[in-house]
C-alpha cells in the first residue's frame, strides 16, 4: 500500500512537471537548405543556420511559423549559401563547418558543439535542452565545472557571472547598488570561457529575459525569456577577442565619433539660465582646464517640452550657441522621449495628427508621467515616427547644438512601467510593450542617428542611458545615476569593462558621482579614472554643490586639471583606439583577460580593478578614495612604469604607492603611444608635432590612424595610416615608419620619437646617417625628425 502511494505520488509529480514545462522533444523530420537545416520536433520547429564557420544560429518556436518581424539587434545578412557538411546516422545528425562539429541527437533533440579536435565546447543539458512553459522559453545547458561566464553588459556586481542569476529589463534605478540586477541596459550576450577557450552566446530576444549561471543549482546553466523565440547565436572563438568582434559583426559596431566627443565633457543637472552656461564656459577657458562639451539638462526647455527653449532662461539660443562655438564648446542638450500631453504643444499635436505615439489596444494614446507630467511616447518602432522625430532634431541642430543626450528612455515613467497592453508598430508587425520595452531606447537612438545623418555630413554624437544589443551602432552610453561613494567608483570601472565585453566600447560614468557629494580624494580619483575611460563626462544632480573642477580648492583643481590634461595629451592615442574599435568591435577599455586570455591571474577577482586600453597601455586606477596604494597585476614581460620612468619585470602582483595626483600607467613591451600637446579643446589649433613614446623592450607593430576628425570623408578614403615597425634584434633597435595610406594630410610637421627604458646607444642612425642630434637623459632617448612618410631610426649598441 505504502509503496503504491509513493509510486502514485511520483507519477503525479512527473505529470505535473511535464504539464507545466513542455520540452522540445524528438526530431521527427528535417529538410536541408543551402544555409540551414529545418528540423521538425515533437513540440517545436527548430532551424539551425550556418552563418559562418564559427557562427551558428539556433532558432526554436512553438508556433507554426517563425516570427516574421526583423531583429532589432542583428544587422548581419544571413548568407544564402554557407559551407557545411551534413550527415545522418541512426541516432544523430552531424553538421560540420571548417571549425565546428555539431552533433544533434535525435531523441530527444540535443545540440552538442565540438571544435575540430573533438573538444566539447557547449552542449544542451542532457535531460532538459529547450523547454517551454506557456509563452516562457528556456534553454538549459550543461554546466562545466571550470567554465567562467562574463558579459550581459551593464551589471553592477563585478565581471564574473558564475553562480548568479540575472534579469534583463531596462530599468531606471537612481543610486543603484552593487547588486542591483535590472539596470538601464539589456544586453543578452555572454561569454563562456572553458580551459582558456572562449565562446559567446547571443540570445536575441528583447522580452524580459533571464540568465542563470548555476545559481542555486549545480546541474545546468540556462537562459530564457518570458515570451518570443528561443533564438540564439553561438559564436566560437577560441579567442575572446574573436568572440566579441564577431558578436559585433552580428549586432554592429560603434561608428568613429567626432574627435571632440573624446575630449572632456562637462554636465550638470542643470546649467541655466544662459548667463550660468556662459559663466561655466568662461571659467573653463580662464582656468585653462581643457573641455570640449557642455550639456544642457532638462531646465533649458519650456516646461520640459522637447524641442523648445525656455525663453526667459534662454532668450537667444542661437546667439549663445554661436558664442560658445567661438569659444570652442560643443553643446549637447538632453532629449527625453516623453512628449507633454498638452493640446497646444506643436509636438504633441503633430504626433496625434499623424498617429506617431504608442497606444492602447482600444486606440487611445498611452500617457505616462515623467518630467513634463502626463506625456505621450513616440512609437520609435514605426518608420514614420522615426523619420518625424529625426527631422524634428533639425530645430535644435539648425540653432547650433552638436549632439543629443537621450535619457529616461528605458522607457521610464517615474519608476514604473508602461502597462503591458500598450501597443507598438514593431516595424509593421505590431507588438506590445512586453516586446518593445527593452528595444525602445535602441529605436529612439536609431531615429536620432538617422536624423543626424540626414541633417549633415558631420559625424554624430549621441549619448544614451538605456539600450539593447546593437546600441553601440548609434550611441555612447553612460552608467546612469550613480552615487558619489567608493562603491560607485569601483562600479564605474567594472561596469564600463562589462559593457566593453558586451560590444559597447564608448562607455563611461558620471565622473564624481551623480548623487551626493564626493570627498576631495574621491573626486580626484574619479577624474583620474574618467580620464582613462572612453566616455569622460563630469555630471552631478540638481541638489549637489557646484561640481566643476574650478569650484574645488586650488589643490584639488590642480590635480584634476592634471588628469584632464593627461587625457588631452593622449588624444591621438585615444583617437587611434576609437578607430580600431570602430573597425574590430573590440572594447577600448578591456578586462585583463581579453588581452591575456591564457593567464590565470587575468581572471582573478582583483584583476577587474585594472584594465588595458587597447593593446599597449595598462591602467591601474586607485578605486578606494582613502587608499594611497594600489595592488596590481603585471602580466609576463617587461613593462614601462610611466609614472616613475622605470622598467618593471611582469609576471606577478605588485603594490605601488600612488600619489594623490597620479594614476598608474604601464606601457607594454613594444608599446607605442602617440601623444600631442595639451589644448583647451579639440581643434583649438593645428597640431604640428607629435611625440611617439616607444618602449622598445620587444618587437612590435603599430598602426597610426589620422583623418579630419569631424566628417565622414574618411569613408571616401580621406584618411592616413602610418605603420610603425619596431624591430628588436639582440640589443639593437630599428624603428621604421611607412605611410600605408595617404588619403589625408594632417598639419603635423614634426615627430619626436621618445624611446623609454633604454640605455645610451653607441650609435644613432636616422634615415641611414649617423647623428648626434638626440637627447639622452635618465634612460630616455629623444630624436626629432620631420614628419615624412618613411623614417628609419636605428639604435645600435
Ligand atoms: C536622470 C538622468 C540624469 C539627469 C536627470 C535630469 O536622472 O539620469 O543624468 O541629470 O535625469 O534630466
């Protein structure tokens, strides 16, 4: 009797579970096409697309047909024909590309992916695989004991994702803490690293999605969403760099921004009236603190109505903007999506007349509450709306603004969500808020970028708070409303690194902390970090003290000016890194393991508090305001310690004292860093000489990119690339430069080559002739030449 009850109970439990979760089941049929296999499963349709030798798309639906609506994220064109072999055996199908072998078990359907040496890279969980629970979809994967997970973009709990679970749902959470899960951005892309080999998974589903990397279970990891398709791309590396780069092949890359956007940017909530803006501008120039951009936060508008000016505060916007332009400032106003529901307001009227706002299923336009009070929300998933909004930007552009700052675009309605029944066009396919929420900001940024492009041939600058995979195509991102405390200084570093791993290179934080007051030291340390993050903007909340560097004591001002000046000195270096990133999709600011994938130390917890800029510069910021020391890891090889001009042997952790006015910088062996003089703003004067800091402890190559910094002419070949080859043989060093592409003439007339960490050579030969026209001092050797196309410098010992 007892036994019978247990069996009955077990039976009931099984029935209940299967009644809730439906598994995809066995393969019942298939059809092969030139670029894919279409499988029919018991409970689903499953298409496997071969995009490339290392990129496979897995797409499952429970419905009769796949969703015809286009992806918001993926811009990669599926090849019509791809190269793969296909075999069927009794119990599995085998699909092989030049790099991968996919085994698809038939009963039940399970995917296992191998490299060419038969190493298992990734597998569906043997018991669960793909499952459905009503609309809810899941993919269960085998959890490998040694596997490390990274990615998911903007997360505030450090880089490593193991043992944790996450939700992606764009959320406005001012003053978020170190374990706030849902934040402004949703990037459903992660990287798995197993025995130093990497793959990536991009789960292209904009609905609220969930990821569990072995949280509260030791059997599997899983990802899924509350609706939509189980549609994911597997990207094999094994190099982390290739995984990130190929992820951005799918979702797009950052465009090369205008050079001024790489300079220092000053913001505040808010600078008004006009006299205040002018005062800030003047103070920067008077105090000679370099600055390129000033921001106008919500108070510039009339009652927070977008595309208007408050005429009392800003009686003559054109005049102000042109005067600021004369002083070398670009101006970026905030534009939130909410359009005040005011029947007399032209933007509301146009939107209603032309049916451009999101609406309820009964046809009434949705209104939500935000800065202007009750507001309509443009439906950016509708082509007409995108065009209309993009054209509206001309109102401000024609008056002289230089870019746009998109905020509250999660979309945020005072910490709440739109009701899920609100409808959007979804590019003609109609969808509810459930699907569009996470791609709202992406669509707004697209509309903005397209509007800017229609307006002029100038490169655009857009800053956004919210986003989804692909946001890097249109906008720079800042990490939202942080707090002026040590935890957030740390987050400014790790969140920026997380975004870089997730395909978004143009990233930074509110320097100084948005909410609250930083101590003097926190303020200093944050500027030092900010000067070494791709997006560098000081910003502060409405109720804080004036936060511009000149509003601090002369000691703090001096140290902060030094940090900003360092940024400007390194502008050619930064610009080059931006260029590289726009071509490769790789982060500019890189977690250590991106460059040092085979080095266990690069994955350690503490290694996330330092990073590489490109290939050559290691940055070790002080992230605890009261610390006077920094512990950091130097990978194998020689490193040039920029702060004290010494050479250090890597391969271990070191602790260094860090004076208050410094940030630790190390140049990798073979590193070449281009440097210019400090200017007050980009374009203040023609830069006629460049210095190349060279640490010739190893042979290397470096490509140096130049163009006009403002237009799209580089796309027509108007750019220059100079290749540097550093050849180290025994002790002798030969540097050759060679102009590989000559489409652009910069004003640079002179080069200085500064070899650091060297001994005095017996002979210095420049372009074949021995010379004694060089300076040698303290292991630094400086040689000046004309900036000709081909230069050869030999240091003989
Ligand atoms: C939000 C933004 C912040 C801005 C403020 C006022 O809090 O994140 O940067 O200053 O709104 O517009």
